[in-house]
C-alpha cells in the first residue's frame, strides 16, 4: 500500500477554550489519520478524544507540503 500525505485541520479543548490546529501527516487512509491525531494529542497534551474536533482532512501533493519533517520524508 502507498502512503499519502494529508493536511488535517481542527481544534482541541485546552483549558476552557478551543485552540485551532493544522497538521500534516503521512498515512495510508483517513481512518489512520484519525487514530494518529487522537494518539498524538493524547500523548503530548493529555487530551481526551472527545475534546478533539477534526474539521477537515485533505490529501495533498508533495509540492503542497509545508511541514519540514514531512517534506524530508517525502
């Protein structure tokens, strides 16, 4: 299977307010993206899944990547 690059936009509850986020990740499918986002925010920020709102997931090309780590893996 071929990995794809996705740009994810959403928001998560930090304290009493939602904070927006934009991330770029490599995955095989959109379902994998959901799991990666939930596990990353849970481990780094201690946020429960119900406090993370994924608003948009788009597959992007290598040329559209802005994250230097993803670009280097490209």
